[in-house]
């Protein structure tokens, strides 16, 4: 059974009650060895629980059960309400199947299923297999009494490719004896494996985990199979459009990730790659980059054994070059993993039952670090006592108006945090009564979470102490911005956008002021950047420093590949930014080949500030696949 709960609705996708043996091992994939080794040691009252990731396609599980079970009962009961739990096996009137099957109707509360399983006295050949997504309300006793099997893709590019070719028959590869078709299927298998294995390098590989699955591979196979039917001229643009817009790309919601996917499609699905006049080791893209690693040479045959032989020659461990990633990707991956481990340790360090009721000693010990940090950050500062009048509409400059509003909101945020922490301190000391607001604040802080009341005012780091440091640092920095703007020296200085709470709004204010000075609409202006010299055609421009680059290196003239010992993040020279009319931007852009890289507020790649143009040479896809991106300087 695959159960999803959405309010009062329950979706049931598979119900299968099987009498045969169970799977051996803890991990399972469609073509893995543990799936083949079946045994009969499972007790008849013990369930087999197959744990799948969210969005796992049902046809995979159906095929898995169909290949290794005598019979499978499947039903789709969507959006069922108030279902009753019934076991016809207990009913004298229920027809009993020869193979020992029975219908199982599920209820919203899985605890009833747990009780029914405990009271069940099935026949000796009875076996029950359950398939469920992860859910916080899943009964732990039912989980403990089941044999757990994790259904997941095999790790590594080589195993991924082997699984794909194990699922394909020799007839599927050699159909029609068309060489280009067999080679296109290998390109599809490689493309599918790269998309899946690139998820191991989040957020540089992909910005998030996308559920690429075997259903996508099946859809891609059907497209290639149909396009080669009848000797028709193969339309590569048709393949690109379907895979990008409907199949693989339909799961992607980030423009930068979609650009990476598009670069893979252009690389692996092209007439040049399958040209019979080139040997496998000589095939290169227009920019000189190899389509495949040096050890990969596309066989000039339609035999599935030849393609399996090529896959067997691949190394067991994935290499960054397989995905177009930089050689030092492991450094970035280790940095992200260490951050995740630290976050998990913070979760484990949460005090039991913290915040559920007031405990002065517990609160004092758990919240003292936060209170002491806040006191230390505000020493020698007048932020918590400073009085600032709300900004008026009298400013003639949109940039000055933004800076004034940024300072006002910064001081209000600091004082709001101070008031909430002061009330919390008074409750701990016993000089103030506990209120629901203080209760929520303490619960969040004790759980190492940033209170929602703070995040609603400014979306910053999730960890409370990092959030407090970021707020005070930016609040103090805005004082300097206001001072420089007051003496009209702001746009002539080198600016650090990481000192602002809303750097994207600052760039938009610069756009508005440029439109006023030029007497044109804001929509007629486009964003441009320059690394070598000021922008000649710009009426107003800013020089931004403190930017950092991940995925490659940049010296102000051209991009360079990272080496194995290169730092994961490197500094880049200051950049000139401006808004200019579209015709002026077209003249400057035509001078050299370049690539637009996203500028994020942090290395987590969550919020984009803008996109900046960098010279890249003749092969922009090379830098797209490295996951290159710019960040504001981390405070």
C-alpha cells in the first residue's frame, strides 16, 4: 500500500497481498542482486515494508512485484474518504482465493491496521507486502514489526547504466538494425544516469533533489523508438523539446537547473555525436569538449553486448568529469555535508519536552547563549535605543529613498528582537508573567530554530545565532550607507551588497533612478556588467566588490577551470553594474562571447539577486555544467 495523507484525503495506489517469499537485504533496486535472492524465513504474520522516496512511480513497483511474485492484486483508490478496514479472509462469506490472497481496505488511521495485523491468524503461505511513503504519523510499532526494505536507485553512474541495460532486451536495442537508434538509446541511458547521479552534488549539481525516475527513462525510450520508425528523418529539436519541457524538464523549477539540463540535451542528442565518420574517441562538441569521457567509445553495432562491455569498462567510482563538474567538487560537497551534519547535531541536541511547559532552570541553561550573544553584539551600539522617524516621500533620489527605508526597517527589526528577548529574559528571572508570545519564542530558540516572528520581518539564516549576527552586522552597515548617500558619495565608492537586507531592491532602485535621469521607462532598460573598466554608455553605475565564485575561477579577463586542489569558493575582482537602454546593451554584448551566471545571496543558492555577465570563450555549456554561480560575501 502506498498511502498519502492530505488533510482528510487518503490516496491508495497499490494493495498487494502475496503468499510467496520475501526479499533478502535492506536495499532494493529494480535490477539489484538482493531482489533476486528470495527466502522463506519470514514469519507468516510479519509484513514486508518497502520504503520508497516521495514520487516513486508505481509502474516500477508493479513490475518488481510482477516479476517475483506469483500473483499481485492492484487497485487504485484515489481520494477515498472514511474507508473501513476489512479482512474478508476472516469472513465466512468472503471468497477465498486459491493462492491465499485477500482484499485489504485501508483507513485514515494506520493504528487500526496495526491492531488488525496483531490479531490476524493467517495461513502458512500468507505474505503481506506494504509500500509506503515517509510520513510522521506512521505507527512505530508497525514499523518495528515489519521487515524494512529500502527501494532506491543503485549508487554510481556505472551501476545506473547497468540497471538500464538490464531492463532493456537485445531486441529493443537492435530493432530495425539502425545504428543511430542503438547509439541514441545509449545516449539516453547516459543522460538519464547523469541527471540522477548529479543529485549527489546539491546545490552545485542541482539546486535541489529532483525525482528523475525510470518513468522518465521509459518516456524517453518511447520518443526515440517512435522517431526512428519508418526511416523518417530524425528531428533532434523534437527530442530536445519533449525532454526539456515535458519529461525531465517538467520536474525542474529552477531556471539555472533548466539551463544545465538543456546543455546536456545539446551535448548528448545531436547529429554530430552520432556521425559515423568520427570515431568515438574523436567526437567533440563545437567548443572542443568531449561528448563522453576518453574511455567511452560508442560501438558501431546494434548488439546490446557491445554496449554492456563499454559500461563494464567504466570505473566503479564516479569522476567529476562524467558530469561536467569541476575537479574540486568534492570540496564543495564535503562543505555542504559538514553543514548538514552540524544541523543534524543541533536537532539531536534539542532538549526533551523543551517549551512544552515553563522550567526556569531548563530555559536559563538553554537560552543563556542566545541572550549573552545578543548582549555582546549590541555593546557599544545605539541601535536598540536609536529613534528614527519613518521615511517620507520627499527624497528626489530613489536610491536615497531605498537606503533611508533600509535603515529604518533595520533599526525596527533590531528593536523588535530586543523587546522579545528582553521579555524572555524577564520571564526567566521571574519579573514578568509568561505570555503565549514568549512561550512560542522560547520553544523556537530551544529547538535551534529561528522564530517565525523574526523571519516574517526579514528572511535570514535558519539558525538563531547566525540570524542575530546577520541582523546586527547589516544594521550597522546601513548607517554607513546612509552617511555616504547623504554626501552623494555612495555611487562612487566600492559597495558590498551583502551589507544590505534587500540587495535586489537596491539594484531596482538604481534602475528607477537611471530611468528618471534618462527620461525613459524602466522597461526599456536592461542590466549590464563590466569587469575591466567602467561602463561608458551608463548614465549611473555602481562598483560592487566582495563577490565570490564557485564552480570555476575568474581573474577579471577569462574563466579558468578549477583544479583538484583549488578552493571551493574564490574571490573575483570588483564588477561595474548599470542599467542602460537596450540598443546600447546590444552593441556591448556583441563584442565577445559571454555567459550569464546567477548571483545568489548565499552559497545555499536559494535567493537570486541578479545575473552577471562573464566572458567565457566559445563553449558556454562547459561552464553551465560546472554549476558555476556567484555569491555575495558571507558575513
